C-alpha cells in the first residue's frame, strides 16, 4: 500500500549543506524536500504494509540522517482550506458539509479558532467522516489515525 504524509523537520535550513543528500542516503528517497520560509518539511509517498509502519520508518530514516521530526502534519488540526488540499475535495464542498448544506450531515465540529473566525478541525475527525461517507479512500483516515497514535506515543514518552 502507498501512503502519503508530511513530516515537519528541524535541524536544517535552506542553506544546510548536503541536507537532501543525507536524507536520500538515509532512505528518504521517497520524500519531496520542501521549505516554508526556513522551516523544512518532507512530503512522503511511502510504500509499506500499514500507515503506522510507513510513518515510523520515515521518522527513523530522518533521524538516521541526523535531523529531528517536530510533528506529523496529519496528526493535527486543519482549516477547511487545509482539509480541501489534503483530501483533494473542493473547499466549497467541505464548507457545505461543515454547514450542513450538503451531504449526510454530522460533519465534525471545529476544535479551535471560533473566536478568531478561523475554525480549526481535527484532521482525524474529518478523514473519518469522509471515509465513512464514501468521499475518500480508507488510506486517508489510516494515515491520520496512525499519525495521531505516533504523536501521542512520542509526546507521552518525552513528558
């Protein structure tokens, strides 16, 4: 099975010498290296038996290259725009689901951001809803579930 996910990384900047080469040599040849300003992130397209194995093996490869994984993008919250990007469903369709104007109803409620007017949703809750309602493939929710599990385990171990 092929799984797509994003790891946010620290320990490098766009000026870091041999950053991409070290990642490649450590097994991250299935990742696209990107930067948001000076913050690196890796967009993986990894084959594995499960999403959990795909993500944990990618984390191990990043660490083998000498860098740290700060977070797994799919374990967090998203705006509807972000959810649209990750799910490849239009923002308008997701907005209609969220407002109850279309679809079967029961779209997940926002978790944060209501006071600021930029509601944030649990990506895991959205993927579960999309899969349950036939709007996305099961791998999307599997990646989100594995990402949450891995991040929870990671945070529990360093607390």
